[in-house]
């Protein structure tokens, strides 16, 4: 069996399911969670991929964001992958912002990371193929994420032209090439040559405007990582320079937590639904 | 300072706050979480108390249930206490269903529990007085809970005539005097004399009909603890015998998890709002 089902819970008349599978990309066992809305019992439904932030697994968004209520109403499936390869055989680091739980959605080229840390390929290629082959979903895809996962969602959507109908992010790391989190991770995974980093830098990619798609970003103004690690202003500038039309909103009083995500996830889902169903 | 604020997050335009305080009832430090809806900035709002189940703290409902979205809309505060006294000086047991995290909302009379395990008094008396003295809430109260907390909500509402406008429960332990969880806890906290247990048995209390108030109960039919530990049928029988008019609903396919709670919490909040605002 390609997909091994680990658990299932009825949720808003749909199904919250956790799967395990072998990944060729990361050469090991991966987990992900799925929410299938009631509509998926009768027809193929579009999918929103959600990429989580540092230290997270597929569980955080699944239990904290409150997204399934709206996904059930809109008839959208949610696919929620893990944030890195895992296991004793997988390279790791004692810090929370490198190694397991901190894959940064790149294809690592440096040792000891390159053997397993191929998260860009896993998320953008292997996982959608697996999901579309085995679950009742259509090829219509959108992507979103939080913090490191917001970075991942923006980078993947901007690079994979035509693959996603829309992209959104909460509190994304907008310019990893220029913040401490990004510099540390990219040096480890990609090496010291900074030209290699730009393919994973949403501000750089948006400024190039190699791809154009509907884009919605929310950033809390009381976020403890704003602006130093997140560098939202660099994305705002790239959006203006490239005239890409992204909605980038600053939300007064909100912080970096899932309480912020839960407050606005309904708006993000309705934004994606307009493009997924158009 | 009576209430020490440990954290605050903006959430659905309101405030999710965690407090610490000294409790006279349990003779030690207690924590609880509060959600204050936007309306509480301008006026006193009614309160729904939420009692959690075995192993929980104030965090579980705060992050998993998705209740704050509806509480914000309805203008209801949520108060979410811990499930027992805590700390090194507090008696405990290695099992998950006795001691810390498993207070069962009783006033213990047996050693070593009696010194601190006075959760009935804490929840029904000390905490509401504290909340009403220090937070922008009115005296209009409702109460709800899950599993052990559903038992607590039903027992407190049925015994404290006039104190609560309405009560609801998810997957409550309906007849603790006759299930393994309840017999173990009541023997430890209250002693072997079973006549002492009935004051904390919702099925017994409902059959007596000493108090009548609006009551809504949801029970998942795929719950792994149904019916053996929860004994919902005993509550259904007591409701019929006493003609109390409680709505007791069996929900096909749902289990004991917070996924079940999140699926129906909106209905429970709207049920309470009708009585809190009437």
C-alpha cells in the first residue's frame, strides 16, 4: 500500500486523516494530514496545500487553525505535510531553526543535508502526484503557509508557473537571503554562494515576476519576528516594483501565533476558493 | 495583584489571556484562560465556563475548539480553568485518571487528596467571584465541558440552582458512580461510602430534578469510551423519568476528540447565547 492510514476522525461531516508513506524525494518515511470535505464523497475536489513553520509537524495546523469548518463549506480538501524529513537516520541539529522541523522547503546541496532534505521537490512534485493518484481530488491546487511555510508557499507558487491557482501566506519569511533564520539555513543547506539562495527568496522572485498569480499575505504588526526576521517590507517593495498586484495586509495587534492564523484563515480560504473554482 | 497575567494574544479582534492566581479553595497557584470578545471593551458581557477532560489544562480548549470565533460574534466571554490543582506539593498518582489533571470537579474528603482537591468549590464559587470582580463580565453565566468536564458542568449546574442560565456537554461522564473512571476517582477522593458519590452523579441529580435549566448534550457514536465509561443511556433515562426536557443527541461517526467538539461548538455557543441574553 502506497499510503498507510494512521488515523481518521470525523470533522465537520468530513474526514481528517493522517497518512504515512515512503518518499523517494527525501528517501524515508513521511507523514501528512488531509482534510476531505463532505463533497469529496461524491466528486473530486480542489486542494489547498498548507506549509507549516519552524518546529511544526502536520498536527499544528490540523488542530489549531480552525480551517476545516470553512473547507467543509467550500468543498476544498486540505493537505498538510510535515516540515522536514524525520528519523534517526536523518541529519539534525540541536537548534530549533535547522535540521528536523526546519527544512525550509529547499533542495539541499550540502552535506550532511543533501541526502534527505529535498523538501522543495517533495512538496512541489512528489506529494501532489501522490495525493492526486490516491485521494478524491482534482488537479486544481492552491498553496498557503505560515512563517517558514509562508516562505515555502510563496517560493513554490512563484517558481512553479501554472501549477497553483493562487497563493497566500501568514507572517511569511519574505526575504530569507537577508534575515538571520534564512542566512543560517541557506548557508547550511545550499552553501555560502549567495547566488544559490535567490531561487528560494520570495522577494527576489516576485521582483523578477517570472510568474503571476493571485496572492494574499497577512502580517501581524505585534509579531515578535516582525520586521527583523520576516522583512515584509522587501516583499511590499518587490510587489510595487513588479506591479504584481499582491494584497499584502498589515494587521494591527496580531502576533506570530496560531491565534492570528485562526482569525484570518476563513478569508484566505474564501480567497483561494474564488480561484480554485473559477 | 490578585490576577497575574501570563500572556495575551489578539484573537478574532478580542483578547485571549492566560492568568495565574492564588486559590484559597485549593490552597495553591491556579491557572486559567479567558477569551474576552470585542464587545467586552465597551460593556460587561456574559460568561461561558468551559470544563476540560482528563489530562487537559486550560490550553486544550483554548487552542483546539475554535470557540472564540463564535464567542466574538455573540459577545460572550469564555473562562477556561485547569482540571485540578498542580505542583510538587499537591498529591498525585502515576495514572492519567487520578490526581493532577483529573480532579473530577469534586471536593475531596479523603487523604491525601482533601488538602488541595477542592475543585467543586473552586469552579462553582471562588473562580466566578474572582472573574466577576476583576474582568469585564456580568453575572450571567452558563457552563459546558467535555468528558470529565462534561460531568463537572452537569453536576455543578444541576446542584447550583439559579447560578447558571444553561448547561451543555460534549461526551460527558453521565453516571460516574457506575463506570470505572468514576468508581476509581470517587473511591479515592470521597471514600468507599457510595451514598457520598451521588451528589456528584449527573444521572442521579437529573432524575431527582432538584433544579431545572436548559440542557444540551452531544455524544459521538464512534466515541471509544461510549457507552461503557460515559453511560449516556443512564442520563437519557433520567431525563425521561424526570421530564427535564434536556436535548441529548447522538452524533453518528464522531469520536471523543476535539475534532468532535470543534464540529458542534458553534451550536452550543448559540444555544447558550439564547439563554444568556434573554
